[in-house]
């Protein structure tokens, strides 16, 4: 399973997204810290979930970090996030 698919699977299980977009931006970081041949090191994601209602930006990020766990420690070098509750879109 690709890293992007593993991210998708974990986020779907933990946060039940209404919308989820994951973009591999690794090629834009070629030669930078954390980049590896084959990519799948730098991602941007946009996630809309009811779970985020009434959560602060930091609490939302913590929920994503908890869902992704070891992927962020060992595999993903960078992850930028656009995290919203319904109605904030």
C-alpha cells in the first residue's frame, strides 16, 4: 500500500471525513531534507470532518497526528494540513 493510501485509510477510520484530499508534493521538495527517491515524503491534505466541530486548530492537528502515529515518525517528512469542520468550507 502506498503512503498516501495508508494516510487515507487511517484518516477515514479515525475521523470519518466528509471530504479528504491528499496531494503528494514530494517532487516539489527534491533535494530538500527528508526527500527520498520515489517520493511519498511530503504531503498536503485537506480534510473536512464533523469531528472537528468545536475543536481548535491545535486540537484538530493533534487528532490527525494521533490517527497517523508512526507514519509521521518514520515515513512522512512533512505534512501541511487544511482541517475544517462542515460549514467552514
